[in-house]
């Protein structure tokens, strides 16, 4: 072997040794880095994008890709003062529905405030008496507190999230803004601040923008600076919030832009934002979580009835596609995969950071829908868009359909009173058919759900089909028509509750998740319908069984009627079924009074009042047992009683949170009074009462066209009418939307009165 081969062999040995050494060093460094990463405190990164809509996520390729890597949901926009991004951010920072205030924003501590002629730190000191020389300040925090002190419905404390984070030993950081030229708009500090209006780390001034002459207001978000700031965060920072304002700036001037260019620019901005989120995602540590939240949708989406904003949850594993993403977020607040509340976002941040959530805060932590397994509601993002279209359709058409529907109800009742009072016998049967159709209409409304149907088509359907059904059943007898109409609706609702309430969630006569008032169970409209229909069915069956030749039929009915009423009381009270506390109370009062009068027709007023009290007590007992004891400690997703309003109230009572209970009661009373004053359902209730009294106190001299019907009403009808009236009054007193339930229930009193008198 020559000299060169020996030298080459020696060099090769040295190189191999070096490679092995450096490889072991690199491996050790990676191990140490991984250990440090595991030991680092968990961090939540929140990207706030004003003007981002679910349509953007559905249509833009980069956002479609992001959604496929994570978990998506539509977030409600309810606050203590309507919709609006400033109210939304204060709400997210408070953890309860709160109100923002125009002009109350955050500033860098060393930023010069031209209007005030001082630095932000000095202005903050002037207004609060505190001296802060670093971080981000909200000088007008006192003004924000005063605004929320006036909001008696919701005891909101702006800055509660930041305070909890500070008390847990962590820091919050905030970057970016939505400034519009010289007009300041910094929303993110309203979320990250503590109760003093201070965010310890961050930068929200002009340095977070880059010059962009071709963009609205000549600026654009400086993503590179934001990323650099993120990489150099102090280790104690546990919550990082970025405010990306380019879409908001675009929306501010869109009406003055050429539409093709506005659409093109929006696509470019969405591309840049998605790229920024992807870079953040790649920078996450293994235990960190990233959430993208929109505090307000764009103007077009809002006008089209899409009042849900996107929430996207991503983790570090989403980069490699190992997250099992492409699913939906689920919360116990809504019990619906893909629809969550804004308060759930705050609850999730606290849960991710292992910070206990105070009892006064609303919402529940979000989780992947496949982990939640809600019965009958677990589906992926593909079906989510179809479900979202149904929700949007119902939200948009509800006022266009229900207002004419209710006006026609009132007109029919008044017309029937005139025809009945003046004894226009030739018009009695046509009016009677339309009155019977009133009782069939809720059943049809339960099934109607077609995103392409216009309001006119729906109105034609919900009146055409009931009229035909009324005509067919009335040919047998009026009582058969009443029984068919009453039984069909409570049977349909019962079937729907067994299958997860699919029809109730989509019905135009049901609840609207975009208004964040109710998301599951039986809404107040159908609660009134069911109570009225059950009582009417009981009266018809009781009357018919009394005429039966076989005695066992009547005995069976004597047991079946109270058993059926009790079953419906339990359904209304159960958190996994009706979940309607006011409905349970109304049913308890109405059912108990009806059964007592059916069983003992000559019942004295005192004993009738006692039966109502017994029904009230039975309803309250059912609520306590089902919401507090039975399901109170359940770990089943969506099942715990604590997730219902009654469960929350029971928990608050056990913990002595009387202020929370007072606020809850005040909110319900205020909501009901507002509806009584302004809702069209008040007119239905009043009209039905007036018409009922006309029939009661001015009986006709003869019964027109009723054949064998007797002028003296059967005791079962007296029981039914008094029971429905008692249930309506109880709903009015004990439900936050009681006028709605009372109006839908009392129709089952006045229509039989008109067609049977």
C-alpha cells in the first residue's frame, strides 16, 4: 500500500470519527431541546382576524388546507350589546357577555398620542393613577368598566382573562393592529389586558405595519416582524394574540372600490394570512395550541344571514398531518358539533393553560367532535357545510315566514270571532277549516327545511298542506280533526327528540343558534305547542273513552292520561331531552290542573289551586333530580346536568353565588318583558284571549252546522281549557321567552272553543 492510500485511509478514519462525534452531539442537542420543549410551559397562540368568514374558509384553497389539518366550528357573535368586533373582544377577555366602547383601544407604552399630547404611559397614569412604562396599555380602562357596570344582565369584568393569567404566574403578549391610517383600531389588547388595562408584553403601534401604497390606507400587516417577535418571546409568556387587520381595512373601503379588484385583493390578503398562520404552526412547540378566531364576519356574510364566525383549532402535529384533523369542534354549551359560542373560546384558553375557570365565567372548553361523540350529531367538515346552509336559510327566512304566519293567525281568529258572533252560518265551515289548519301548521313547520326554498314557497306549503289535512280529517268529524292535529305534533316532536332533535334544530318555528339563545332541546315555540297539544289530546281521549261500551277502555285511559303527562313533564325537564326548565314548570301546572279536573269535574277553586301547586312542586322536583342528582355527576359528553341552565343555577346555589343567580333571574325577567312589549307573539296571545272570552261570555242561541254536538260542553273540555290557560300563564311567569310559549299554547284553547261551541 502506497503513501497516498495510507493517508486517504487515515483521513477517512478521522472523518468518520468526527462524523460520529458530531452526530452524537447533534443527537444529544436534539434530546436536550426536546426535553426543554416538554418542560416549557404550555402556550396558546390566538390569531384574531376581523372580517374572516366561514365562506372564506370554505372557498379559499389555503384556508381549505388549514381547515383539513385542524378542527373547525362556527362561533356565535352574541355580546351584551349586539354584534360588533369591539364588543366581541371585550367579551372574550371577560369570559361573559360584555360591552365595548367606541375609541377604547390599546397603545404601546412609549407611543405618542397626538390627540392627548402625551405618551401612552403618561395618559394611562393620568386616567388610572398607575405607572407602567412597558407593554401595551388601555388608558381608558375605567370607561370600559363603567360601561359594563351599567349592564345589569351580565356582571362582566373586562380583563378577567388577563388577571387570571397573571395570578397563575403567566404573561400575555399581543401584537398587530387594525389601524386605518390615522384612525387607531387595536382590538386585541382588550382581550389580553388584565383588570388594570395592561398587557405585559407586546407591540401594537405603527411598527407592526409595513408601507403598502396599493393597499387600503397605504399599509399592510408586517408579518415578518410579528414572527420575529414571536420567536423571541420571554419563556413566561403563555398567551400570545396576533391581530391581523388587513381584511378589516379592506372592508372599510370596499364600497368605494371596483368590485373585481376588491375580490382579487381579498384573495391575496387571505393568502398572506394563511401563510402567516402556517409559519406560526411550524413554530409551535409540541404542547402548544393555535386558534384562529374572527370577532366579526365580513359585511356580505352578515347581510346574507351568516352570523357565525369561524374558529379554527390547530396544533403542532397538524403540520405533519398526524392530528386526525378535518373534523369539527364541539362544546357542551351548544351540544352541536360545528357550532360553538364565543364564551367557549375563553373557556378553552383557560383549560389549555390549566387555569381553573371561575364559576361566574360562561362557556365550556372546546374539544374535537370525535372525542365528544354527541348522539346523532357527530359528522365531519363535509356535512358541516350542508348543515350550515340549513342554519343560514332558517335564520334568513324565519322573519319572512313567521311574521306573515302570525299575522294570518291573528286575522283568522278575529274573522272567526266576527263570523261566530254575528252568526254568519254560510261562512262557518270555511273558517272552521282554516282554524283547524292552524293546529296542523306546526307539524308541517317542523318538517320544512330546504335551503333553496323561498319564503313564498314555504308559506304556500305551511298553509296548503294543513288546509288539505284539515279538510280530510274534518270529513270524519271535528273531534277527529282536532285529535289528529294535536297528536301529530307531539308524536313528531317525540320521534325527533329520540333521533337527536334534527327537525327542531332546523325548523323555522324553532330556535336560532345564530342568536345564541338556544341550541338544543325543545324551544319555547314548540314547548307551548306540545303542552297545548298534549292537554287537548288528553281531553279528547278522556271524552271518547267515557262513551266507550267497554269499561276497561275508560280505566285504561284513566291511567294512560296521567302517565303520558308525567312522561312529557320528564322529557321537558331532562337535560338530554327537552332541556326546558320553564316548559317543565308550565307543563307541571297545566298537566296537574287538567288531570285534577278530568278526574274530579266538580273540583272547588281551592282544590284546583292546590293541584296547580302540586304540579309546580312536581316540576321543580323533576328539574332538581334530573339536572342536579341524576345527570349532575355524569361524564358523558353533553350529558351532565351542569351544562344545562338549571344545572348551572343549582351549582351556583350550592356555591352561594347569589349575585350570579340574581343576574340570571334579572336577565330572564328583562328578556321576557322586552318580548312582551315588542314581540308579535304578544298580539297572538292577546287576540286569542279576547276571542276566547267572546266565546265564553256570549254563547250562541244555536249550534250552527254541528249536528249532534251538545250546547253544554263536556267536563273534559272545561278541564282542557283551564289547563291550557294555566300552563300559558305559568309559561309567561317562569320562562324568559314566556310570551312565545303562551301564544303557541293558547291556540289549542281558542280553536277548539270556536269549532266546538
